C-alpha cells in the first residue's frame, strides 16, 4: 500500500532529469573529444572477427559476396 509515495518520488526525479538543463562545461567536453590518448572504442572488422573466433581466411573467402 505504500507504493504511491515511492511512485510519486520516482516521477518527480524523472521529470527533473528530463526537463533540467545542467550547465555544460564546453571546454572540458572539447578537451575530452580532441584528446588523442588511444582509448578508441571503434572496433574494426578484423577485431570483431578476432573476438568471434573467426579466422582471417574466412573473411577473405566470403568477402567477395558482400560486395
């Protein structure tokens, strides 16, 4: 029976998060985006094949069908 108060609080918090406009530190964002520290999250085709346990010959053999 105590769900009403908890739901009201969740709704209030969700509304605050949705409609709030926090101050953005654009200088810090620019530093983060322009930094070249090698922590790239981009995964190439070869990396995905290595992760999946696929050998390179399989990629080259069937590569012509994807074109």
